[in-house]
């Protein structure tokens, strides 16, 4: 994947061999079919929730399903218009995940209003409406990105601007006073009025754009060999600077914003992009040792990190206190078992933040292992399609950008699901498209729009087709030199 | 909701969810060879010929155009000399061919064509052959007005 352009160039230079190349399937048809399928699934899930929660099944459900389909059909039409060769699986996967997330958020709304009625208190404000609004904003941004960024290579021209903006967005919540930026101990918000944004989610995309462009420009530098140690070529010490900067940034996020997840995500992205650009395992090993060093320092210096690790090691040591959330999540997953309790028939609302950080355990309780496995495969399809676009696209910047975007999503999913299922210590990140949370949803729609743009470039037929049909092969023009009558000219 | 209905809808929803996954995976599979990804990585032009050529080896050489059209030469491990010279393996009667025009030789499983300094050049498909170049099955090699192909 690393040294892309060179070998590919010769392939395009040759004219296509078939005289009349059949138009490549664009996949727009199957995309629409899958979108309709996703709409059926989401409407069915909603109907099941309503039935199991003893709500009245009305025709309104069908309207909701139709509205959902309409929203994504608009996105589909935008793809048809501006990225006609884009990958057909990315948008339907996103639609299904987002729809299932909305259904689960609605289901938790019902549970919390039930509980409020039981306790005789005021019903809490429903989260569904806000999330639907965020979905609409996200899709609007999706369409806008597709319409404005007609060629992903343009982005590399704004690399330093993007990097600078990303840095500011990342640092902003840490510098603002806590009254604006702090929620539940983590300073990663900007809140004005009733609306909160996590600028880190957008900084993620901007910094990936910056790093991809930066590494394409400076790739030779990073693959310059230093000393050989243990059969491995170490980079020169002075080339370590970007990695050190990324490391410092991650630690800074950890210290000033107390956000374990974002800091982990940033460092992982930088490391993987470095590896993808240079194909050197030594970068991975150096980066991982940096990571271990950072983890040890964080564990010893910061109390909140230590608490997270202790909860991870034994959530039941302090079950009614700090371990309550993950303990309840594990009980929820256990209750779900293989087949789940059925949508709307479980008690996922017992877990605090069941709709955002812990939506995975909510889904696990009601859909079981079978359902979770299906959702994981949908995520997997999404990520492999992104990485495949990275392999297929012909320019280095596009390759690195698609790799970074896909990997960012993959890593986020791993960190969240690993945390909820107690594989790794819990870090507060949201599951892309499933979790409640506006910034994450909107930013991920922008991310997916960029992936679609790159996959469109990867799958579009080459434009340098000869305009007129070539003459038959035997009559093709060569510099024919007529042999003189003597018959000696052809002799070598 | 009755227990039976609950169980049936529960299983039905999971089945539908997996059906979605299977349809998606089918698209992934059908897309493996269809779209540009693989083609962009493979070197050379003839993609259909190349995929077929990977598994089979060339057994004969067929002249498809030119004065000798229709003649075949069975291939063994020996190199094929092409030109107007009397000792060529394929002796061309072609005014545009040189005396010793090109050589097709086997290396491992593959056959390579090499131009021997001819006046009018040797062409693999439409690209001029400058060094030893691999000849996939079914891809035309043009020498003067003669076109030959490797067949299995």
C-alpha cells in the first residue's frame, strides 16, 4: 500500500485492450435496494419496540419508516449526482447503523419516561428528537461535502490549514473555562445554550487530512534508514519529531481534557499512517513503546486513569460505586445471551449512559450475540470498503487519507466495544452512528462522505480513453520502413 | 404481547438482520473482480487474458494475421526465433519483418518476447517491446504485418 503511484502508472498508460469496454457497474441500483432493506429493518425494529413496550401500533410507524427512507434516498440521489461510481455498500451500512441507533435511543426514551411516571417525577426530555435532528444535520453535511469536495486531491492543498484548524479545535475545550467545556469530568465540550459540541470529533478528520498530505510530501524523509538493530532499520533520531509531537499532543489531551479515548485515538491514527506511508515495522515498535511509556506515566500520575484500570481489572470490587456502570453492562450482555431478549423486552436502561457510551450493551441485551455479530459485520463491511478504496485509488494522498479515515473508525469501534465488554479499560468514546451524540454523528457523516469521494475516484473508469476507435491491430500505424529492393536494410 | 409472538418476531428480526449482512457480503464477493480495484493493481493491459493466463501455460503459438495466418507451432522449452532468416523457427515471408526480428523464450512458467534489433519493431498488443516482456496467453504480438498469439 505504501509506494503506490509508481507501479500503477504503467497500467493506465496502456490503452484498454477491449475494443468496446462495457460500462462498469456503478452499483447505484444495489445501493438503493440495500437502503430500502435497511429502512424495512429499521421500521420492523421500531414496530417490535412499540409492541413490546405496550405502545399502540399505529400507521404513524409506517410514516416514520418512510421518512427515514426519504432522508437516505436524498443522500442516495446526492451520491448519484456527485459520486456516481462510489462504493455501493458504504451508505446502506451507515443507514442501517444509524437507524438501529435511533430505534435503541427511542426505546431508552420510553424506558426513562416509564421510570419517571413510576417515580411520579417529570418525564425527562426525549433524546430521540435531538438525535433525529442531528441525523438530518449530518446528512446535510454529507451532501455538502460530496457537492463541495469534487476531488479529494484538492484537500491536500489545504493540509496545513486543516492541521492548524484541527489543533485549535482539539485544544479549545482544554483551554476554555470548565463551565463551558466540562461534562462529567471530561473537558471536551463547547456548550452554548442547550447545544453541546465535541470539537475533537471534527479535529480528528482535519488532522487525518493534514497527516496524509504531510506524509505524502515527506515520505522519503521517514523511510530514510538509520542504524540497523536486530535486523530492523531504525529511523534516524531527528525524524522522530512528528511522532513525538503526536505523542505530546495525546498526553496533552489526556492531561488537560481528561479524555483517555481521544488521546488514544489520535496516537493510533498517527502511528498507523506513518506505518502505511513507510512500510517500516520499526515505526510501529517505536510507537508502541511510546504508548507503553505514556500509559505507565498516566497510570502513575492521574487518578482518573488509575480508577479506570481498577474498574477494568475488577468491576465488582466496587459494584455499587465506580464499577456500577460496567458491571450492569456485563449483566445486560449476560441477560441477552445468544439470542437476546427481543427488542423492547429487556432492561437496558439500568446501565447509566445506556444510549451513548454503552449503547453496545443495550443492543447486546436485546439482540443477543447473534444480533451483535451482525452489527459487527456491518461495521466490518464499512471499514473493509474504506480500506479497499485506499488500495484501489491511484494517488498516494487518497490512499493515505482513506486508510486514516477507515482506521480511525475501526479503532474507535474497537476501543468502545472493547471497553464495554471489558476487554480493555473503558475510555469514553462513542460508537460511530449508533451512539447518541450529535458531534460524533455529524463528524462521522463528513468522514463517510470523504470515503465515498475517494471510492468514487477509485472505481470511476479512466478518463484518458482514446476518443475515436483505434484501427485494427494489424493495420495500426507503426513507423513502417519499406525494405529497399536489395533486401539488406532489414538485416540487423 | 403474547410470548409466542415475541419469540417469533425476535427470531424473525435477527434473521432479517443477517439477511442484510449476507446480501452485503454477496455484493462484496461479486465486486471482487468486477470493479477497478484489482485491475488497477495488475500490470499490463489484457486483464481477462491475464487471469486465464495465470493458471494455464502456453502450448502453441498461432499466427493470426499476415501471410502465414493460420499456421501453428507447438511449444516446448526451446526458444522460438522469428524473422526472415532461413534458420528461424518461424520463417516469415513478410516485407516488414527483419531477418532476425524477435525471439520468444520460456523462463520458468512464463514466455517472454524480446526484440532482436529489428527495423520496424515488435509490439505486444499496442505497446512497443523494448526489453524482454512477458507475453500473457491470447495477447497479440505484432511483427511487421504478422500477428502471433500464444495459446494453451
